[in-house]
C-alpha cells in the first residue's frame, strides 16, 4: 500500500487531500501544527490507515518509512493569517520547505510543493502563464507570503536539479469549498457568512479586481495528476473563469437569497487587480481541466454550511 505524507493536512485543502488519498487506497500520514488548521477537519476520518502527527514543519521531522510521496501544504494561506504570522510564514516557506524536501530525499519520495498564484504578484501578463516571472513587491505586507513561496519554489528546483529529488510545483489559484473557516478572511467564506447573517457584504476597493475560483475537488485531482507525472517545472492549477469581486458578492447574495447589501471598504495594500490562470500546460501535460463551475461549487459549499461551516 503506498504511503503519502501531507504537511498542512489538517487545513482546508490538506484535509480534502487526505480524504482523497485514503479513497485511492493509500496510507496517509497527516502532519500539522494546527496553527490555522483544526482537528475538526479530520476528526471524522476513522481509518487505521490514517495517522495524525502534531509537528511544526519549521523543526526537523523524521517518520518511519517507507514514504512514497510528500505533499507539502503547510503554510498560512489566507491574507489575514499571513499578515498575523509574518515571521512564521517566512520560516515555514524556507525551513519548513527545506525539512519537507529533506524528508523526501531521505525516503526517495515523490514531492509536491503547494505554491501559489501570488508568485505572479500584481501581474503584468494576463492570463498568467508559468513562464511569466511575476511582479511582486518584496517589502510590502504581502511580501512575507509571496517571497516565501518564491523561495520555496527556488529550493524545490535546487533539490530537483542538484539532489535528484523527484519534485513537482503546483501554482494554486484561489480555491474554495467546504471547510474554509467562516472567519479566515478570504472572500468566499466571508461573503457566505455575511450573506447568511443578512449582514453587509464587505467588498474591498470598488470590487473591480478579478479572481478565478477553483472548486476544491478539481484542485485535488490536479495534485494527483501532477505528482504522478514526469514534469518538474511549475504548473498552474485553477479555473480560468474570471469574476470581479463585486460579481462574486452578487452571486453569493443571489445563491443565499440574502437581504445583505454591499458596502465598500479600503483595498488592502498590494491587492492584485487581476488574476486568471493560463492552464494550457495542465491541459496538455496532465489532461486536466476544471469540471465544477462557480454556481455549482457555491451550491455545494453552501450545502455544507447548512450542516456546519466546516462540514462537507
Ligand atoms: P489552511 O490555512 O487551511 O491550511 C494550512 C495548514 O498548514 C493548516 O492546517 C496549518 O495549521 C498548517 N501549518 C501552517 N504552518 C505550519 C507549520 N509550520 N507546520 C505544520 N503545519 C503548519 O490553508 P489552505 O487554503 O488549505 O492552504 C494550503 C496550502 O495551499 C498552503 O500552502 C497555501 O499557501 C496553498 N494555497 C492555497 C490556496 C487556496 O486558495 N486555498 C491558494 C494558493 C495556495
Ligand atoms: N476581498 C473583499 N472582501 C473581503 C475579503 C476579500 O473584497 O471581505 C477581496 C480581496 O481584496 C481580494 C479578493 O477579494 O481582492 C480575494 O481575496 P482573498 O482574501 O479571498 O484571496 P487573495 O486572492 O487576495 O489571496
């Protein structure tokens, strides 16, 4: 039975990945320090093939082998989390990635780094292609996240080129679904919480900035195809459907039949004005494309909130 190790496995994406890997027949070791993740995300997994290890990835980690693959997701991901944890974010992107790659090297495991569309910053190329190097402000408040991920990508390529580790890099574009925390500050859970409570929907700036939203199961399918591939350069995984944030707010108000009104608040510093993945590489190399569009993904996410905000 193959063994997969998932860092950040008690988080939003990590918990969905653990479930999918178990469904594929794997043994799963979930490593998390519970900084922004929670045991609630994994407590329903009652399976002898599943182990949870509470550990901070900025510290050396060893676990008994064999380990066939390491998915490195540990990192604060929401702007309010990485702005609250700036040094930790830099450390987990650097020491944490070094530790995860060292583990993969010792066990001769396949390795996948969860990188981000933030490596493109406020892009000058739109839609974003993987060969575009980005336009990032290293000293702005978002720099702690963007530069940590850029450093993590550089380290991953060094382990591939110099140490011979079988590495992969996925650049994740905004992904949503069940188990996002209602107060994690990201647009979709925030708008859903506000709409359900008939409270004002807080749109930052004039709401004209754009994002592309990928449903979580599509993203996880992309992870599995990429780590099984022989491709080592970064691959965008995201849904190219592009919406303004005002359109998103209106879609959530409609989907919840809410009485909420939109209020406009200050745009955060260095908030990218456009974001949309060019997924040609994922389509050609992995035969991957999104299957769940925004209205269906919002319906599935809202259905889970009717049970409990973090349930599926
Ligand atoms: P999340 O906050 O729900 O999950 C991150 C997990 O990492 C949490 O469980 C947290 O406790 C854990 N963690 C943080 N620091 C750690 C450390 N030092 N040691 C061990 N565990 C640690 O966020 P998410 O949305 O699930 O994001 C997961 C990964 O995907 C992150 O690397 C993030 O940068 C990346 N990503 C996510 C998105 C998205 O839209 N969700 C977009 C781009 C990139
Ligand atoms: N946003 C907003 N209101 C909120 C939260 C976010 O208008 O309450 C905006 C934010 O400024 C950004 C977009 O929604 O332009 C997506 O933000 P999110 O935090 O979800 O992800 P980001 O793409 O910034 O990492």
